[in-house]
C-alpha cells in the first residue's frame, strides 16, 4: 500500500502542476453548486394588476396581500427539496418589498399592514428559522424612480443594496436582471457595474452574483430551464458588458471549453407560463413529470435549477403549485432511492487496461467530492449480479476543475457489450438516461483537455421509463 500511496501523491502533484492557468471555482461557487435546486419568487404589484412587467406608475396601494405568510413559502420550498429562495425585492417597476429610505414606491406606501409591513424581513426570518438560504433579485432598471437616467440613480442603487445586506443578510445569491429600459422621463441609465460589484464584495464577500455574464453565475441563455448537453463551467467574458451584448445564447448554454473564468450556468424557469401569479394560469402549472424532466436537463447537466413559484394575491403559494411541487419531490425520491451500485466493485484501469482490484478502489455508492481519482482515464464497475438499469450518474471533482471533454460508457452482460452511450462534459453531476438494459458491468472511458481527469463518484438507477426520453 505504501507504493500505491506514493503513486497517488505523485499523480496529485502532477495534477496541481498541470492546472496552472486553469480557472477553479471559489469556495462560494462550490457551495453554490451544491444547492442544485431552489425557488425563484416573483411577487409585487404585478401580482395584483395581472401584468408581467409593470410600468412603474401603479399606485403603491395595489399591493395588499390578505394572508401573506412567508413561513408557508419556506415550508413548501423545504418540503419540495429546494434549498433556498430568491425573491424579487425590486422588479423593473421599481416597487420595493422593503421600506427603503431611497424610494417612495415601497411597501410603506401600500395598504398592506397599513404601510408598516416588510416582506423581506418576514422572509429573512422564516428562512433562518427553517434553514433555507435567502437570495435577492434587485433589478437595476427602475421605471418609477425620478433619478433614474442620472448619475444620482447609481447612488440610489448602491444605497438600496447596502440596506439589503445590512438589514436582511446573510444573502447567499444576488440576482441582477439584464433589462435596461427607459425610466419615467424617457431616460436610460448608464449603470456603474464596477461600483455595484465592489459594493457587494465589500459588504458580503460570501455572496455569489448572478447576471448574464456573471461574475460568479451566468444565465443559461433561455428561460426554459434547460442547460446544454455540453455544459462547461468556463466562460469568456472579455469584450462583453452586463445587459449589453452578452455572448450568444448557445454560448451561454454550453460555456467555453477553454474559457478563462469559472462562471457556471443557472437554469431559470417558471412553474407557470408567466413569472408573476395570474389567476387564469392556475390550471396551466407544469406537471411533476415535466419538472422531473427539467431536473434531468438542468441539474443533470451540471447546472442549477432555479424554479419560479410565484405567490398569489393572498400572499400564499397556490395549492395547485404545492401539489405539483410535492409530486416533483416524490418522483425524485422514488426514482433516486435505490443506487444499484451500492454493493458493486469499482476498479481503476491503468496501463494497457490492466485491472488492479486492490488499488484505489472507489466506493460507488459515494458521491463525496473527497473521493476522486487523479489522472486515471478508465474504470470498470462490476455488479454482484446483473441488474436492469436506465440511468447512470457521473460526478466530477470540480474543486480540481472541469476537464472531461468526452466520455463513453460501454455496458456488458455475460461479457457481451449490450449498450454504449457517449457524452461530452460531466461537471458536478451528469445524469444519463437510456432504455432499460440488463447490465452485469460497465466501463467508463474518459478523455480530457489536459490529462487531468477527476471522477468523484458513479451511481446507477432504474427509474420509471415514462420519465425518460427514448
């Protein structure tokens, strides 16, 4: 075993020496990757006016939820398996869900609680009570504020962010929408993005920032909740500005194989046709099966799923949404409950496919990022007895980077190859589905960019055939 340990140390040193200029995720980004699935919540005057984009001239008094209960939001999120909530603290209409000192278009001007309410305070408290992360969406566009379109507005926006981080933190993710339209006087704003970002870094270094090009998290290029089958966590942003000419949508979906920045993709999608609640959409909610499919195409492609669940005009998550969310959770629990590799053996293959069963054995049941191989491109998984499966999950040790650019999985039964599947990127988690196949063993063959493959885990399942594309 001493010789094996020495080999491992040597290979680790090669790995670290070879990473050089390869971007790696920050500690905050690694924690973000582990969130996987969380809620978006669009809530504000639009909830009461039946609009998607308010004009900013809606009277504050229209915001008047009769039964607002942030604890219900958090309870539903937690029971559905979501790990956080990102709330639209200020949408394009400029209405603030907190009594900001820097606006006259806030909950203070509403009828709700006679102007003494604070949605963010209630949500922040509820998240802390139940152990969920709080994220904030704050649109820089403001169709109401009289200073919008002048340099003064940049001061306003900075001061608003200071209120958010000071009074409602910790804030795990800050969401900047890329929309940039005219204000109430027809003026457009020149945003001081550098100042905005510096403000966040000073106030809350642990917060990850989302926008179309990061700096920490990127838009996936669509609002369908789907990442590219090839999905690099790397992105080149040189020459692009937030909200003004981001990379093409297909680039945002796939990232850049040799990108200079670690900026992973977040997949935003609404459980309803619209982003805000509308009564006529209560029968148009995505089914649990549809949500499961989105999970496979977002989290299952190395991205995170940001699912919008808008509160209704009572200030509650509607019962139909709750029903779909609980069904979604049930499908995930039932279909990913039994890892068929729990009792399997995994062997790394070294020179000339020589199988060395006593070295670097991987516990296939584990997806812990602490268990990974270094510089090993092939491995075999041997089941104790043949089993029917239609889903294999691979995980890459992304704390060491993302290097796998192509892989093949060859499945065997009675020493005969019975199925082969191929793919490109792996990332934090790659969920691969295929028609049900009886498998006794399978071999994973990897190719990488710089000779540094880092597989942290493998699992296999038999999921409901109706839930996968044939």
